[in-house]
C-alpha cells in the first residue's frame, strides 16, 4: 500500500541553556490515505514539534518526512494546518480569510503562468471559499469579522481556510483546546462529518485520550522526551461512536496505560 | 460616533464657561489688552485678518504637507525593516534614539543652510517633528505581529519576507501606522511656528505670528493666530480619524474591546 | 442595574471634581503670575538697560565696560545695573512692554510702534543718526553701479523686522524710487548674524543693516556696500534712549543721571573712537580692526540731543501708522504727536545746568 505520509527516523536536537536537548529521537510513522490518525502523548513530549515538522515550519536534525512520495522541505498549502490558538486574520472577513490561500496561490500562479488574477479568478476563489464555509456550517457568516465570532466558530473558519487550498493532508494541533467542553464535543462531531465528506487524511495531535478514542482510526502514542512512538493502536469501533460505551472505555484504559509508561521502559516501535 | 443622549454636546459647557471666564477676566480683572486680549477682540481680529489668514493657513498647510509626507515616506520603509528584522532593529535603533530627543528647533540653523529660505526648510523642521512618532509606532506594530499569524500565512503558501510583509504584517500593523501618523501629524503641526520663524516665505501662520504680530506687539492678533493654529490642528486630527482610523480600526476594536 | 448606575454616577462625580480642581489650580497660578508682575516693578535696586549689538550703541557698552553706570547711579540706591542684549528693536520693546526694562538703547521706530500698542515710555535722549547701509552681493555690484535702486527689483533683501528703523527707511526709500516693497522686492526679516550668513550663501541678494554688519560682510568678501542710509534719508534719526513711564514718573533723578552718564559716554567715544572700537570688539567678540574700519567707513553721527530726532521720529510715526492703518483706525488710534513720543524735559534740565 502506498502511504500518504511517511516519517522515517526523525530526530530533533536543539541547544538550550542546559546544553543540548533531544526533543525527538528515532521517530517513525506511516499514515494511510484518508485515515484519521491521532497522536497523543504527555506534555512536552514533542508531538507538536513533530507536527510542525510535517508542516515544514521546523526542520528535523536528521531523518526525513515524505508526503505522497516527495520529501517535505518547507511549508506549503499542500499540508494544511490548524493551530491551537485562534489564527484568523483579524482584518479580514470570514470569506476573505478562507480565500487567503487561494489568493496567494493565484498570485504565485499568476506570476508563473501570467494568469490567476482577474475577474474570473476572483469569482472562482469566491465560489470555492463559499463551498467550504458551508461545509463547516457557517453559511451566512461570510461578511463577519473574527472579533464577532465565538471560539468554536473561529476554529471552524480555520478549518475551512485550511481545506480551501485542497491540501493532501490536514494537520491539526489540539485545535479544540481553547474552547469549552460542550463546544468541543460539537466540533468533534462536525470534524468527523467534514472528514467523511472530504475523505482527507488527517493527522491530529491531542493530549486528550477521550478525544483520540472518539475521533481516530488509529492512535499513535508518543513517549516522554526524547519522544518516539511506543504504540500504535487501531481503534476499530464502528462509527458513529458512543463516547461512553464499554468498548470505548476499554480503549481508553489501554491508551492510558501506554501513556503512563516510563520512558526508560518504553521501546520505540517501527 | 454614537453617543448616549446625556453626553451629546457635553463639550460645549466647559468651552462656553472658559470663554466667559476669559472675557470677564480680560475686561474686569486684567484690564490690559497686551497682557490678556479680550476674547471678543480676538474673534474680531480673525474677521479683520480673514484675507491674509487664508493665505497664511494654506502656506502653513503646504509646509505641513511637505514635512509629514516626507516623514511618512521615510519612516514607513524604515519601520518595516526595524520591525521585521531584529538585526536591522539592533543596528539602527541606537542612531534613532540618539537623534530622537533633539528638538526640531535645534535643527533650524542646519535647515537654513541646507535648504536656504525655501518652503523645504520649513517642511524639514516639520519633518523632524513628525518622523519619530510615525517611525516608532509603526515599527512597534510590525514587531508585534503574532507568530501564529505569520506561520498561518506560511502554511497557506505565503512564503518569503516580501509576501509575509505584504499579506500578513502590513495589514496587522496598519492601525499602529495610523496611530503613529496621527501623533506625528500633531507634533509636526506644533513645529509650524518654529519652522516658519525665519522668513522662509512671506506667508504662513507661524511666520506672521512671530515675525509680524509679535514684533509689532499686536497681541490680539497673536492670540487670534494661536487659536487658528489650534483649530486647524483639531480639524486635521478629526478628519484623519474619521477617514482613516474609522476604516482601519473596525477590526482592532474587536481585539482591544 | 441600579448598582451600576450608582457606580457610574460616582465615577462621574470624581471626574468632575478632578476637573474643577485643575481649573482652580490654573486660575490661582495665573492670578499669582499677574499679581507678581505688578509687585516686582517697584524694585529699583537693580536697573535694567536694554541694548543691541551695533556700533550705533557703543555708548551703552562703553559706559558698561567702564563701570560708569553703577558708579554714577550708586547714590540713587541702585545696587546693580543689568545690561540686556537683544538682536533687534522689536523684541527689546516687547520686553519693555512686559516691564522687564527700565531704559533701552533702541532705534527710534520700535518704541513708536510699541507706543501705538500701549507702551508706557518716552524717548529722552538721542544716540545716533544714520549709520546703516545697503550691501549687495559682489556679482550685483556692477548692476547697482549702472542702474541704481532699480537693480534691486525682483531681489531678496534682508533687513530688520517691520516696525524697525531699517525696515521703515528701506520701505520709504524704495517707494520714493518707484519700487513697491511688497511687490517688487522680497524683504526678509532676520538678525544681523543670519543676514551675514544668508548673503554669504546666496540666500539673499542684499542686506540693509546697521554698522558694523555692512563692513563685516564686506571684509569677509561676501558683499559690496553701495548705499549708506544718510543718502537714503539724510540725517534720519537712528538710535535713541528710551525711559519707561515708571522711571519718568517715579524716579526722575535717575532719568537725569542716566542722561548725564550717556552724554559722558557719547562725548568720550567721539573723542576716542579707537578705544571705543576696541571696547566694542572685545565685548562682542568681533575683530577690532574690522570694527575700526567700520567706524571710519560709516556715515553715522553719535549724538545725545533728542531734539535732533524729533523730525524724523514724527515721520516714522506717520509711516508706521500707514503700515497699520486698518488696525489703528479700527481701534480709534491716531497718529502719534511729539508729546506722545518724546520727553526732552530731562535732557533740557541736564544740559541747562551744565551750560557753560
């Protein structure tokens, strides 16, 4: 099977006041196409760093990251990302936020091919953006500014924006960490709906076991620093899932056990 | 601007009170038109001077335009450099902080030699006044661009300093640039009298106040022009706020709340 | 809702109180300021004499350097004499209007302009006549030779501010020669130092200023003297000695002594011009040789009799009136007459007793 994303032998070392620190060591992972894969791990284990490396925002000290057969060198709209903090451009409306990636693409293509702008380009961009705004359930809010939106709505716009450029993979770094519990549950359900409709490959970082059990096809458990994967658990619960079912609890317990494993006792897999 | 009903026109009360106090003190307490010209005399002077007043105001606005326009044109690119790059900031900031406290007045002798008695000499003094507020507020705006916004831009394809500045940093910093420009305009206008003290032109509010009314001890005219200086500044400020800041600040209101 | 209203009302109460306190503080300080002004003027133990850095007023500086002011005035209870230098007449008169000067060596025109605006003072003695000159840039000298005053058409001329002797003489002379000072020339007001620089860098084409500036400019090679003021307005009064109204009314003996000392200094400088030049040069940081040259070149006469200045003084009063006609007519001000400008009684009293 062709993997969508491969992470091979990634190691991350950085210098700090205490000397050299290894954030990640020997990280391996394979992500299947259209799969929803969650990465969980204790605080500071490096899961966010790993995700940022997939996004191209940071470089590994050694190892490689390959998407669709091509190595990752830097950020690109090919790998969409949703951050934990609210990241909408406050000076742009919802519509203009979602259009952002398309606008940049248009400028780049315009330079290369001599087109991409102009009236037809604008119209296309608008239609694509409106489609994704509808997908995240925010039709009617196109002309609103971020300051007028609730936390949950902001993250939905962020998702729409990341999807608008039709990336090969969607990276999410605890995207629902800044909203309240109820909104969180609602957003999780909506995310699953979006995933099912778009068939995107999603790599989702969280430290909530509950969230991982509810969302993921597979859950990869990262050890404490220096981080590596110690377990990859298939969550074969049928969807739609019940958060409080017996089976869900079983998975929860297994994951918690793996999470609590001491670093010295853990063995990196793959 | 929508104000609650009790606050509409609130500003009129102290203003009228001050005017009445002024007239009263001038007529019954000070009784010396040189020490304190009457408010009514000052208002009459504005009327008496109306022809030359308009010409003077236009010339002062010319000097102001030259000074502020130049200040903006020089400060903005420098602010982008200083705000965006720590290295540029560290390299340039000491020079900026050295020059900043030098009062515009102190630049007059140099201005006279560099620009002779032209409108540019006056514009230069106003430039000195307006430049630093614009620079500092602007580079602060650029420096404060949140990292998450820049990274969001990157993952959406905004790669490279130029694109990042154009699509992320500049829009974010624009309200700060506007504030700096407004403050700079205020300081620049305050330099008009200094800028026009040395006969760079036959017209100008500062010129006439200092070289004509002062030397002929025409204190009611002096105060009249002082009022005009204040009123023009007020108008410039309000106009700027209305046309520029109301537009740009819509979204910032949401953040600051 | 009710609690918020009360809090809102409290806030407004505090804010209003703050404003009232601020206003009262301002009112109190302002009245203290004005009250202070009235009280201070009673003092006579320090006498303040204003003057300008021009060889016209060498008498003032000479008397100061030789300590004659303090010497002669000690018996009137004057402990200290402060010499205050001003770049030109109008600021000097402004200081006198504020009550900061008791006597002033100044051109005849500035006090007249100030008296129109309410200055309480009189001219009590003469100081000198003539003594200013037009200097043109070297390249224009030939043109002036050929065309005379017409050569100044369209040119920039630096001189003292309106209300000063120089400005008045220049304006009158231009008008007499068929040139409109406003339309045909650009008159720029500046101080002697600035004017010297300006003509040097070519910012202005000519200057019209009192000695020693014309000679200094010529000595530096930046200009050529083409016209002395005596040829523009013969025997025109230039500098005079002004006494404040308060001095005149409350300390007439001091006024008389000042005049006596002034006569002494004037006669001394007439007899010892070289020494006068040296004293001036030392005090003002100028080159003594250039100052001596200027005294030789100039057409000024040092005098002390105020009567010699009455005729041109009245003409200045009329010119200044014309320059400000609209304003004065609007205020019901009339052209000044001799009694409003001059008070020669002190001089007459002093010279009568000293007549041989």
